[in-house]
């Protein structure tokens, strides 16, 4: 597992390429903080958890300052140290 002990912040992770990247990161052992605009981000978090991931979801549009603040808070609150951003 190449990413064991690492934490990644992945935006756009509720579908498409972002979700595919999140799946690979989980398979490689990374803990994830994921972001998406819609409620679908919580479904993606459940799916990633079910395949063995340690996942925290934050809903919001990263073009908005409030979302960025929420992501920063999530990173700080987590016991994981974020080392990768995607």
C-alpha cells in the first residue's frame, strides 16, 4: 500500500474522476477528506468506507470561501495529518 499512513484531501470526489481517484487512494491505504457540491458526497463517503477507507466528507462548493473554511477546519479537526491534495 503506497499511501498507508497518508491523508489526502480530494475535491470533486462525489463522481467522475474525483471519485475514481478517491477509490484508488483508499485502495492504496490513504485516509481521505473528500469534498463535493451535492449530497452525493455522503453516498460516496459511505461507498469508500465500505471498501475499507477512513473517510470524512465535507459538502460545499470550493469556489465559496465558507466551503474552504469548512475544509480547513475538517483538516485541523481530524487526527490525520493531510499530506496530499488532489
